[in-house]
């Protein structure tokens, strides 16, 4: 590849990078892993004769999706639900636009729901409903029929729709709002989300890193304001939580006590054994 062509290809790839990174983040739920997946796509592109590629955006979408799919499958074994017939296939034409609106409304809570999906369900939903990739392309990526690709997306929509209802969704929204306010330094919003007598409890490992117990919502708000930029919404024992991940491994875990629509307690855990168990459970969860 001559230098001029290589430079042009690099520019074209850089123009696609933000979209590819956003796609990979939705698929993997981890920014560092997503960036690695996009970089791997660039390496594959640099070894490819780009002149043979009809549509570079479509080619890159396929490559990044397959890289992410391999990572999702490596995290956990394929689940039986991927192979069972979809008993509700008659409803496979439920509205993707409705699901997309729902997904947008869930914000970070969507990441939690995506973790409950099988890799094909997750890929089909994210690609089609969030990034408008046609089912014919999704079927090719998954090496399945067009009908099964539609079924995976439909099943994902129903799970997301179900998770959007009830108390768990309310808790997800509350914790997601707390993380957003923390990152944005919105002290007033943090105060509104925390009970006045809220407590922060840290374990010995977190204390060794400089964290300390706090006893009022105001002190907690002051501590978290402008922070938590690397934390993401997750679940622990079916409850809304937050985790700071680095290179696919949990480094800090935050669990929340919620009562009366406000956060009453935050437990900060940096214990290596607890974090390792969380990482293992995340990689094998249904």
C-alpha cells in the first residue's frame, strides 16, 4: 500500500472511529475493551486491500461486531436459550422504533439489561435497534438465518421492555442519575438523590486506598461530586450497583441501599476476592 493511499485510509478510518467506538461500548459495556476492539479493526483493515471493500463503513461495522461477539462469547458459554425455538415468534415484528425509544429512556440502565442478554440477542438488538444495521447484515455476522436474527432482536426487546417496569427499573434510574450527577459535578442533584442521613461504608481495601466512611448525604455528595467518571451501572444480586472496570476487570464496586426513592447507603468495596468473584459472575451470568 503506497503512503498516500495509507494516509487516506487512515483518515477514512478516523472518521468512522467515533461511531465504531460507540457501537463497541454498547456491545461490550466497557470503554477500554471497546477501544481495543476498534483498534483491532484498524489493524485488520491495514492488512486488507481496501480497494476491494465496497463500503468501508459497512465492512468496519461487521468487523467490529464480530470482534465484540467473540469477546462476549469468551466471557461466558453459549446459553441454551439461543438454540430454543422462540415460542413467541409471532410477535417478532414488534416495533423496533418503540424499543429504541425505550432504550434511550433507560439511558445507563440499558447497560444493565444488555448484560442479561445472550451474545446474539445483544448484538442483534444493538446493531438493529440502536445503530440501524439491517437484519441481512446481522444474519451474516451471526451466521444464522434472517428470521433467527429478527427473533434474537425481538427477544431482546421483550426483555428490555420487561426490565423497564417495576421497582428494579426505578432503582436503576436512581443509581444512573447518581452516577450522572457525580460525573457532572451537580452537587444539588446529588443532594436531592441522597437521604440526609445517608452513609458511605468502605471496606479495608478501599480504606487502604484513601477512602473513608462518611455519615451524611452532604458529605457523600461533596465527595462524589465531579468524580465517578469511570464507573458504570451494573447489578449485584439483582440490585442496581456501580462498578469501575479496567481492562475487563472490576477495580471498585459500589452497592446501594435505597428507601423511599432516595439513596440511604453506599458500600464501597475494593477487596480483591470480592471483585474477582464479581468479574467471574459477570462473565458467566445468564
